[in-house]
């Protein structure tokens, strides 16, 4: 009997080990998590010649390791969009989209402490690399969060999608813009989008519910040419400089609101001169004794979705480029501040939006602190989803971190990176477990 009992115990133990080995394990040590982040950072996806296919290959390989479905679509040839999927138990419920972009801006390597594609971790735990903040960190944090969730045995109620899109740094026109209007996206039935935010130098995370829209404005003045020694009224240069001074005064008034603390940067209209062009050139240089008949200046104007676009354009037409001074204006780019329903393209941050409440609570549950929701001062791919009336929150969990996107020596602390993964676990689990009150076909506000 004793022998039989021992054999039974041995058989039972063998079965336990067998079935345990059948269950997939996705756990990783911190060093493995950081190593994957470094691998992604070392792929050269810098504009203007990003290696998108190498990035896609890496992402799909990582997705396979945690049993996510994947597909790659080229809405524009040579610019792949990678879409990963974790099917929920109720796929009829609107899904969750975790969006990130794979491209980064170029670097001046000679001005960096460590090579911008080296992903070097220094003795203080700082990971130096282009994309460490903007925004390869977020894309990999999504992946690591899902790895943790799968290892815990979590099963999402809602389907979770991850999208890795190209060309955000050049405007997103051949990346997220094409993706958002595609039949593929429509079939995904997305109810909420998470996308990039900004680092926070303080202890509070920053979250963004809208963004300023670029109005790239060119102002042109014309006038009679004249001898360089002659004084006369209404020359092209004189008229343009009057406009530049008018723009400068307006810029100062807006910047003073930010400096005084009365407004956040994303709440005001920003204006910065991008170029100034005038003069008559010759093979030996500019002709100094000839006043030019044309002069123009370009301005990067950013409009918050809370501003009145009609009054802004009236200011441009009447104060910055008045016809009375022989001036005209045009837009190199003019993005609407409204969504397709004619409403300001913003995501509600009150009780009318359950996604926002879930987000706040999830960050708090993970031990994070949120500051007051903001309007993103620049542009992200979020706008393409908000234009459709879909709520989108810009969020990059990087507290106690200087804002270094597009700067020399961009870095992210490894501790902040690892902590951010747990924050995303909390957010994604909350979203994926949310049953809501409606299914496909209902308005977004009811979700």
C-alpha cells in the first residue's frame, strides 16, 4: 500500500508539472525588460530615413513572444503600420487602442554625452537615446504591461489593440491620418485611445485632453523697389517689419500669461517666427544698394481648441497682413480646431466621460499622482482620432523627468520607465474590464 501511495503521489506531481509547463509564462526580470527597451531604441528610425521595417520586425517578434495577434499594413508604400490584437471576451464592446509612433527626430551625435542610438544606461540609471521620451518608451511600456497582465492570467473583457504608426514626426499624414480613416480602423470599433504625452519635471504625471493645432502662416509684403540710399514710404521691407512688430507684441501678451501662471502653455496662442526672406541676390552675394520689391516671413502659429478660429484669422488679416499695407497671407498648414461634428476637438475630463474617471482612478491605484489635465502645446497623432469624435488621452508616465523630447541628451530614468509599466497595467486592466452601458452603434459619450 505504501508503494502504491508513493507512486500515486509521484504521478500526481508529474501531472502538476506537466500542466504547469503547458501554461504560458511571460514573466521577465527587470534586466530583461530594460534590454528589450534598449533593443528598440537602437533601431534607427530617425527621420528622414527611418528603418521602419526593422522596427516592425522587432515589434512583431516581441508580440509573438506574448501570443498577440499581429498584422502589418502599408497605407503608404514603405511606411508600415503594425497592429497588434488581444481579443476580449466580449468583442462586441468598443475596443481600447494603445497608439504609439515608431519614428524619431534626427540627432546631432557630436552634441550628446552618449551616442543617441546607443541606449546607454549610466551609473545614475539614465537611459540615453533618441526616442527614450518621444516615444519608444510608451510603445514598449504597453508591451511590457500586457506581458505582466498575461502572466497574471488576466483576461480582458474588451479587445485591446496596439498600433505602431510611422511618420508622426513629419505630421502623421502618411501614418495615423491614413490609419484613422481606413476600413481597418473602422472595423476595430475603438472606444478610447491612449497616445503620447510629455514628461513632468515634478512628481505629478501630466495628461492631455486636447492639443493646439498648427497654422503655419506666411505673410508677404510687396512694394516698389528703390535705391538703397532712398527714403520712401511703404517699401516691402518697411511694411513687413511693421507686421513682425505687431506679431511680436501679440506673442509677448500671450507669453506673459504663461509666465505669470495665469495660463498653461497649451491654453494660449503661440507664435514663433520660422523664417524671414527678402533681398536681391547676385553671384557674389546680396545686392546692398537695392531695396527689394518683395519680403516675406513665416510663422509657426499654434491654436488651442478653446480659441475662436474666426477671430484669430481676423487678427492675421487685419493686423498682421493688412491689404492697406500691400500685404497678403497664406497657410502652409491649417489644422481645424473642430472635430467632424463641428465641436472643439477635445476629450471631456469630467463625469460625462467614464473613460476619464477610470483613468484617474487607475493612475491613483498604481501610486501615481495626476496634475490638472492640459492641452498639449504641440501636435500629436491623437488629433486624428479626436477629429472622429473618439476620446483620446495623451499620457506618458514620466514624473521627476526633465522635458527633453527633440533635445540633445534625451534620457529617461530606468526607475521611471519600470514604474510606468505598472501604471499602464493599472490603466489597461481598468479599461479592459469596463463593461459600460452600451455596445457597438451607440454614441461615444455613452461608453
